[in-house]
C-alpha cells in the first residue's frame, strides 16, 4: 500500500492546561458492522466514526499513546 500524505493545517492543542500551536493532520476512522449466515448478508452498515488529530511530525501513535486527540465521535 502507498502511504497517504494528508495536507497539514495549523491547530492548537491543549494538554496539561497548556496550549501549543503546530502543523497537524487529521485521521478519520469509520466503523462498520457486517454479518452473514453463509448464504446471504444479514447486516452491512456504518455504525459510527471517530475523528482524531495529531502533530504532523508524529509517524505513529493513537489516542492511548497520547499522540492523538479525539475531535468527534458519532454512533448510531
């Protein structure tokens, strides 16, 4: 797979009651449900999304590693 190079934008982060403004990127996670009984599809739908932002110079991470911040969560 080829790595996606998203556009960066300046974003202000708040951590430990201190702000810092830096080039950042966003990441959208879309969550779905799929099930079948072997012969037909029972359910196949999007059930939510999660928008995260991180500093543009971080190559890895996630919310648990404190590299990302959560922007929005939407569930059905």
